[in-house]
């Protein structure tokens, strides 16, 4: 007998948020992966969130794009690349370099990003390359450059564990950066770190907060101006950056009432921040995604500069990014306003240096179009050829309907993606199959400037190619074969590192030239490292010596006059806040493939304060019609006091594929920050009204569900698919509609009560349940987890009852996605086993013992059990 040795694990990096967790992947030999956290990676030390833990469920080939397509027809690579190169070359010849544009992504690897930036800025000769990172952290980039003279992140993750006070502002760290949240929670438990959460919503992160400040939306700059004025009053100003006096004058002119906070809460915050030396202020999209995001960033940085609390252990402002390689994209000049290696596109010496290094025929001489302006240029015909790589702007951009129409109307659009079914790919003339996570080699940079390897674990499926190779193929066909003659991503990384040495010699912060001569063998074994990493400099921290990258060498403080928030009006009286949910990411092209990640929240929702819900006549789990001047959406109502009256919340993830009427970015206006060009995606003025549904439905099927009704939200199951449905008019006859919905030409088992408006249908083949539909006038009262568990198994006569029996208890909505533990299971454990703490729930049921992201919800369930309320709102959106 031959005993096969286990396959060795491959060290790589998670493809989700900017934490940059190390992952161990083990191929199973059949196209699947086992995934575990890498205990040796300094970002996570073996921890993973639920999304990272579920990565193995997202690598299947179902629905993958496997061949190039031209106008919907399969084509060869030569045909596709020849066409792309010809159309771009012809457009440039007729209309100039600025008539074309690339829109790229923080999910690209650095090597892909570098290739795209080199082609556009150095060879096409335009800076019309921007990235979805513009939607994420452009205001942080602009704030850094104004204050430091460079886009330098001074903080390290260890600072969260060394600080005495950590302030989280505009950051739901628990759901959006769960591993950093775990590190902070552990530090708080071990050494008593004080935590302040500044957020209009009471988020899951507030579970570890010593102080939550629910400030008025948009008033962050006012709060930090009050802090700066108090720093001066207490005599804590220890540094004299340029602009100090003007910044203090503006701070002293700020009125506390602008924050909407009581004086006692403001005083408590000021005492905490000023009371200790080691303070870290973490900020994210709640700061950046604003029409004054850059000013907010500088208001935060001002406080750290004035006190000298920057560049040293346990202190400093810290921007945490939302994408796995937003930082790497900044490093290679992926933004329209930058050159590679943090060089300045408006500096002639910098432009000449990059052009000389690349031996480029022409160099972009001015900043290009930022994301919102780029798609407006597509709309009005200034951009005549567009290449979208690894992103889904028809969903993710503000004014999403307008952006989709612009892409559809563009003269020539190319999309490189893993799938041809995204909202954006459906609009393109040419769709190119790209490799994805697990199939490609390269590097990424996380939020603390740590560069790590992503390594190929699985073979490229079909004819899919790495993005850098696709870009190089087009560059070669446009006449620049020598400049794009790379054979391996190591060659690109070595070139990037060598160019960073040029930047370092010019005084730039980004310098990894120690790797300029890297071999493929060394690249294969490259360990995670922090930049800078060169012969000149290898220290881990910036600014501790008081030297900055400004002409004077001193930091710059900005005089910040807090801007009034954007107004609402009588027609659109609600101020909608947007954001993310715990278990999904971006437009769900990856997380939507995992059945367990959809069981926590399986449909888009509108979080409403009880007073607003009562005034509007909206009950929990009903549907609301949400309209703005830009578009409309239909969302499931979640009634909760976590939001303030007049300030509802909705998540961004659902698309035309997963919930056609739940695309929240279609509601968001195109307002941008004037300094950074970042859209103010956290705000949309909306009107809310009940959606008059004649019927509601819940469906499951072993096959994809096709529904044509006003509201539908689809989610993948381990055994098939589910859908939440609703319509304003009911079909006259249901059988034909339902057969088409499920793709089944068979007679269903039917239970119907016309008087009560109840219809239930089940399709059974070979004794197995293949599909079922539950329809009612109100949201269908069905034990969803029970029906889901029956799908594809032996059909029981009582399945259409939709209720749990003693032999089959209903686990309820999933709370712990790691171990698939439902709310009813947890409540039963609390009631029958005396589980009175979060830790005891974990010991008995495993919930909360892996990634920990559900621990705030477990705590809420304990409170619910101790203090039951008859009108407690339902948990929506779960299987």
C-alpha cells in the first residue's frame, strides 16, 4: 500500500480588506482549498475573520469566464488583444491620448497595477488611469500629502497594542477590519487600553468602547478642532509645525454645538485623548467618504502633530484601508494624480526621472481624470475607449445608474474580470478572462506598509491570464514590446523596486530598492517586510526624528473650517448613511459564492429608527421604497435604535445579479471632496415610503432561480439557491410562473388558501425536494433554515407547513457564520443551559470562538434574554 504524504501548505495573503492577513492554503487535488491563518504572518498571527476562513468555498469554477469574448462571442486571445490594441491606437491617433482611460482596482496585485500605470502614463501619455481606491482612501492620501509632503502612513499595527487610548473614528473595525479589532480587543483585555468609538451609528465595534460618541454626521472636523483648541489650553502643544497659529485660530473659532454632542461627552473625550501620551487615532471610510474628507483627515493629523504624538510606538494617526492592495496601488501611481513610487506628476524633475527610467516615448504631463470625472467624460464622449480592470463600477460608483448608462454608451469598452456576469462586464464589447486570488503570483501592501506575497495555489482555469500579462500583451501590440517584455511577475517587482531607488534618491519616502536585483527564487521565498527597505533606510517608523517630506522639512498643519453637512430637503428628508455588513465584501463577486457568508444577512436592508418606522407606517421585515434624486431602491426594513432618527443606514453590496432593486449606490449623488476627488458616498438625501406589495415570497431551489418581480434578492446555498421575493401585482395563475422560475416542467404539490392569500408549492423529483415557494400577503412566515436544510434531501409531507417540529428544531437566523449557529439555538442555550456570558455560549455552542466578529451580537442576545421586549424587531435577511 502506498501512503501519500500530505500536500504542503502554501503561504499567501487574504484578498479582502487592507489588514493583509497571512493565509495557509492547501490544495485538495480536486480544485478545492483548505484555508487556515498563517501563525507566522505579522499582520494576523494566525487569526482570520469569517470571510478569510471561508475562502476555500469561493474558488470553484462555476460561472467563471474561461475564454475571451467579443460582442458576446468566444474569441481567441490574439483576436481579442489585437482588437483592443487597434481600437485604443486608432482612438489615440484620432483624438489624442486623453481620449482613452483605464479604471483599475485595489484588488489588483502590485505587479498588475504597475503594468497598467506604466502603459497609460508612460507610453499612451495620459494620466487617465484611476482606481476604485479613489472611493476608499483618496482623502487620506490628500491629507497625508498636505501634512507630511508625502503619502506616508506613519502607524503600525503594533501601535494598537502599545497605545493607552485608541480612538476609532468613522471605522466599524469589528465588521470591516475584524482581525485588527481582535488585536485591539485582546490588548484592551490584557492591559486596559481605553477605546473611544466616534460614529453616528452604534456599531458592533461599540462592544469594546469605553466611550461612544454618536456625533452629528459630518461633524468630525469640528470635534477634532475642539480637541486641538483644548490641547493648546492645557499647554500640551510640544511641536511647532508650519501653520500652527492659523490651525489654532480656526480651532478656537469652532463651536461645540456643531457636533450635536452633550458637553459632558465632549469633555470625557478630551480628557481621555489629552490624559495620556500614547494615543492612536484610527480612521476609515466614515472620514474619507465625505465632501470634506481631506479636511477631516487633516483635523485629526493636526492634533497629533501639535502634540508630537506621531512616529513613535503607540501613537499617531492611522488610516486603515478597505482593499487588499489599495496601498500597493498608491505605491505604483495607480491614482490619476500621482506618479509611480509616490512621485509627483506635477513636478517636472519627477516626470523626467520616471520617463527616463522607463525610456518612455511620452509622459503624462498633468493629473488625469479622477473616478467621478472619468465616468462623466465617458458619458459626454470625451473618453471614447475605456478599459475596466478587476472592478465593478456599474454597482460601486455613486450615481450607479448614470455610470452604467455611460459605460453602455461608450464607443469601446473592455472589461478584464473573472466573470462575464457582473453588472459592468455585461456592458462591455470585449470581456477578457483574468485569473483571481489563488491563481496568480504577486505582491500586496497592507495598511501598515507591509509588503507580502500572494502565491499561486491553483492552476489558471481555461484560458484565463494574469492581468499584468494581458496588459503587457496590449502594450506590445501597440508598438512597445520591449518595454513590456516581462516573463514573470518577479521581473516586474524588480523593475518597480529599481524605480523606487530613483524616487528615494529624489528624497521620496517609498524606497524598496534593496529588492531591485531580486531573483525569481528570492521572489518565491520573499518574506513579508515593511518599507522603506533600501541601502539608505530600513527603519520601521517615519517622522520620529521630526523630519517630513516638505520643502522646509517640517510638518504642515492646516487651518480647518468645518463645513456644514450637505442638506436634505422636504422632498428627500432623510440622510442615508451607507456602509458594509460583516460577512460580505464589495459587490460580492467572491463572498457571494460562499453559502455560509450569505446566511447572516441574505438580502439588502434599510436600518430605521423606531420613531421613523412608526411615522412611516413601516413594520419590521416589511419592504421600503427608497428614492433619491439619483435613483430608487427597495429594501427590507430593519427597525433598530442603533441609528438616530432621520439617519437610516443601508449596505452597499447587492448588485443587479443579487438584488436588482437593492443597488444602494444608485441612490448616492456624485458629490466629491474638492481636494481629493473622493465621492461623499456616506450621504444620500432620500425619501422613504412603504412598498405596496401585493404578495411576498420565499423560494428555494437546487437550480438557479429566475424571478421577474419588483423585489428579488438571491443567495447561494450549499444545496442550491434561495430568493426573497415580492411584487406589486400577483400573477393570475401561479403554476406557469413558478415552473419558469425554477426551470422545472413538472406538476407541483400545492397548498393554497385564497382567502388568506397563502400559496405554497413544492416540486419533488425522485423523492427529493427540488424546489419550493412560499407566498403570502405579508412577509412569508417560514422557518427558512428548516426549508433550506430540506432542499435536495428526502421530501417530507410536512415541508409545506414551513414550521419546525420537535424532531426538527429551527436554528433560526445565523449569528455565528464560522460555525453556522443560529439565533434560536443560542436563545435555547441561554434558556435551557444557563449560558449567561459570551464565553459560556462559546464553550457550549462554539459561537464566537473563531473570528469573534459575532461576539457583539451574542452580547445583544444575552441582553435580549435578560430584558425581553414584546415588540423587539425581527432579524431579517437570514436563511
